[in-house]
C-alpha cells in the first residue's frame, strides 16, 4: 500500500490569505527533510494549527508542508511544491514535516514520517538530508526523543528486519 495523504480539501483547509504571495519551489531545489513537532495535544486538528499560524502569527497559510498524526494519518499542508514557513533559511530547500504532538510519536506516526521522507526522496530524485528543526534553527523543536530518532536515521520496524 502506498502513502496516502489527506489533501487540503479533506481537512477543510482555508485558502492562503494572499494567493499572490504563494511561492512555488521546484522539487529539484529540495535538499532537506526537516522534522518538527507542533508542541500541541495530539488531538489538535490541522485546521486549528492552520488557524493559529494565520490568525495568531499572521502567516499566509499553515507553515508546514505536511503533518502527521499519531495514528499515522498524513495531511497535506503547503504540499510538495510550495515554499514552507517552518524553518528560517530552510523553507525552500527543506520540506517541513510536523508531528502533531510533542516529542513522543507513536510507531505509526514514525512509519508515516519515514514513508513521507522516502516519497520525498523519490519525487526529488535524490536523497534528502534528515534534520530536526533544532539542527537548523534556535529551538527545542522537535524535542529530544524525536530528534534522537531523526539523528539515528529515522529507522522504522521495516528497516530492522
């Protein structure tokens, strides 16, 4: 079974505040896969995260390219081809993937993050650097446990057979 991504319509995303400000990025420009956590309850919806980014932070849209829930559901944020707003100086080169929660993803969430990474490498045609947000910015995100998993190569059960 391939990677299934809930598109923006599937989670009732708002359109970007200013469509003229949406910057498209060629897949060939992507060199990094940056893992985040939302530092919110695992029950928080992508829409409420988007609302916070747009209404509280004043951003044009949700900041992440993708989000992953504990049950392994993957949500399209800005998607593959739109510049993110997730890591200063890494929004063009990096695809931002946020775990919806704080530092302790389930195995299902890690499997989906890894599957998304593998799909990103396939789409770009090259291996992307695996990075935690704190490796490219002054932040505690994605937390010590999630960062350790990223730094160890984002291994999942299928890698250990």
